[in-house]
C-alpha cells in the first residue's frame, strides 16, 4: 500500500511539473492583446506618413514626365519644322520618347502650343488630365 501511494504521489508530482513547465513557455492573452494594440497604434501613426510620401513621389514623377515630354516635343517640332505639336503617341512612335509616358492614373498627357503673355512667341505646354 505504501509503495502504491509513493508511485501515485510521484505521478501527480510529474503531472504538476509538466503543467507548470508548459505555462512558463507562452504568453498570456492580455500580453498578446497589449502587443496587438501597440502595433495598431504604431500603424495608425505611420500610415498617413506613408500615404503622404506616396503622393509626393507621384507628384515628382508627373513633374519629371511633363518636362521630358516638353523637351521631346520641342525637339520633334525643330526636327520636323512644324508648328503643331505632336501627341505623346507620335513622340513615342517617332522615337523621341523611349517609353510611352502616362500619368499615374494611366491617362494621356495633353500637349498644346500656346502664345506666351499674349505675344507672338509660343511655348509648348504639357498638362495632365484632371482626375475627379
């Protein structure tokens, strides 16, 4: 009887040790919720900064694209000795642009040739379509 009691006590002790060991290795639900809350707060702070940077990058790309199209148009008009500006498609087909340039929304740029300050001099004006 005494031997069986010792065996049972040893077995119960081992079971308790196993339970205690398994509890030491993990995180509680409260700890996990705190971590998720901190990550959510950091994401809420960082997201507007990220979106603002993306808008600035799109704007810088559009400005650079407009200048590239303007330069290509001026070269085209000088080379071809014409007074009417080409379309972006024609600039691409004629080799004045190495790639078909489009706005961030996938729209075509518009090229016009307008008088400067109401005088006889004209300038190439490149505009991006307004997107609602």
